[in-house]
C-alpha cells in the first residue's frame, strides 16, 4: 500500500478509528478509477469499440473480485452496496421457493438484514431472529433446530460490524447443505482481514461492500454459487447477465477490482501490525481506565475491532469529546447513528441498557499508525474521568453518596425521553 498524508477536517488531522463504518479510498484505487471518469466513460453494453473496451475492463475487475473470494467470475454479480446484496439474496431465495415462507437470521445482523426481515414479516413471511450468547457467539445447534420444512434461506453474518465477533460460517453452511436450505452470509467486514474462499466455506450467497475495503461507496457484490436459481432484485436491462438491471457503475467497479487485489496483500498487515495496535489500545483501556469491559469474545473476532463499555458514561458524550480532538470512533453501526436506542447487538448479548449506552467501537485499519494509538490513549483517560466527574450515573460522584443506581438509571432514561420529545416537538410558529 502506498502511504499518504493523513486525512484532515478544516486542516486538522483526523485520527480515524472507524474503519468498520467505512474506509479511506486507497490512492492506488483512485489512480485505477480516474481514467474511467475522465476518458473511458462509454457504456459497457454499447456495441462500438468505445463501449466494448470498457466492458473488457469491467470483466477484468470481475475477475479480480472473484479471485478475492475464490469464486468463478461468472458467480460475481455487481450491486450498489452490501445492503442491496443482502436484500437480493434473501429476496431471490423466497421468490424461487414460493412454497417456503420462513427465513432464519440472527438478532445481531446489520440493519440491512434486521429491517429487511421486519419488512418481510409485514408481508406475511415468518422470520426467526436467533439469539446470541453473552460473548456474542452463536449456538449452531439452536440454528439447526430452527430449520423447518418451509425455511427458504438462512442468512447469518460472518463478522459482526460492532463487536468483530465471528460466526462459524463453514459449519453453518454444512448444516444448511445437509438440510437442503440455501445459505447466505454477509461477509462485508471480512475482506483484507481474513482470507475468503467461497468454495471452502460452502455458501450459496455471499455479500461484500467495496467501501469497507478502501474503494468508494456505492458498489457492492453478491456471490451467487453456480447453478443456484436466481431472481434479480432490480428488474431492468440485461446487465450482469440478466441478474441485475441498471447500467454498470464502471469507475466504481474498476475501483472495486483494484481494491480486491490490494485487500489480498493487506491480510498480513491486518493480522500482525493492526492487530497489535488494536491489542495495545484495548489492553491500555482495560488496565488503566477503571470500570471498563470488553464486549464480545476475545478470540473469535476480527483483528481490528475493539468494542468497550465505559460504565457510568454515555458513549455519545465520549464520542463528542473525542470528535473535538479530531478522533473518529462510533457507538455502533453508522446506519443507526442518531438513534437513542442502545445498540441492538449489545442488547442481544444481554448487556444492561446502561452499559450498552456507554459502549464505544474502535475499529482500526491499515492506515492507522502507532502514533494514532498514542494520541488516543493520551486523551481518553482524561475524557472518561471528566465525564464521570459530572455523571449522575457514577457511584463515585461526590454528590452520589447515597447512590441508588436503579433510580439514577430511571431518571436518566426519563431525561433522555424528555429531551427526545422536545427535539421532536412541532415548532410553534
Ligand atoms: N453488513 C455489514 C456487516 C455492514 O457492516 C454493513 C455496513 O456497515 C452493511 C452490511 C451494509 O453495507 P452498505 O453500506 O454497503 O450497504
């Protein structure tokens, strides 16, 4: 990877610890896509050479993306994002098996699955959301027991975007195969961090999103195993061999291809240097900042993710103060930002709501340096102390000698509800 200057906001350096939300576009990727914005803007479906040449580059990008996951290029369908890929896989399974009305997924999926499941329920389908253990792991026996004769598809994520916890995809795929049920995995968080091999995994469908691997937003991919019956989600032209209508986003596809090549070369860095940075950050927080807890299984997780609960403080307040120092982190999925509800992932793991509300995700990446971590750990203890000093939830708060944690929690929740109600109150003109 080419190194380049750190990102800035208003000329201030940004310390970026939110790589599970999105990633910086690699300079090599920008270089690869530029000619397709400036010179080669033809439509790849056009018959003349100006279009056909572009088509050739799209196919070469497809080969690169296929190589990233060990697939045949014919099994790669370009989509607009991970969300579209997830929706398309489930939609296709239901459409192709009209007698089957049951879908199995988990309570900790990305909203791309959770909300699609709720949409399906409103349309008369039955969706089972499997629970997880307190460390975020999945009980595969429970999954197996949940499969019914009318189950059309099981859709389980590979790595959780909030905690980094990994699910045993190969094992789940084998169960589904033996029961004759289609299996889809949302592997959006995997490229560049773990090796992907769809054949070894034995999945029928697999989703990726390019903006998680240093390519632009707005391009994703669905792997559809050879001979799997497939119904397009977007109906239109004959693009993608009739599997997705819509003119191909050529510059983004080219970018995805280049990013796929780079992702294979960064596995080593993610699993050694980035992992060591994550561990240093996590060890520092857990050993130096009191009342902190790791969320999620320590071993079965991505090398870049640390999700930590800071008791007696609100994650939103921590993030606000970090932001003032140019540090980017998050309290859950970027797609749920703005919601005052605690993370559905942490709630499914059985965390008390207050602890879930005090949890922050730090997700590192190949552009993070040791200096970034130094900067974060230099400031974090003071931020937490400052917030705890004024927190009504803190038992060590000077005004909290006769501290009743339940009463504090209730008051805090009613204050939040009041604040929310005010925010949504109609303006008086
Ligand atoms: N699945 C997971 C696990 C994700 O982390 C994300 C993005 O945060 C998505 C799906 C959705 O991907 P996209 O933003 O490309 O729609």
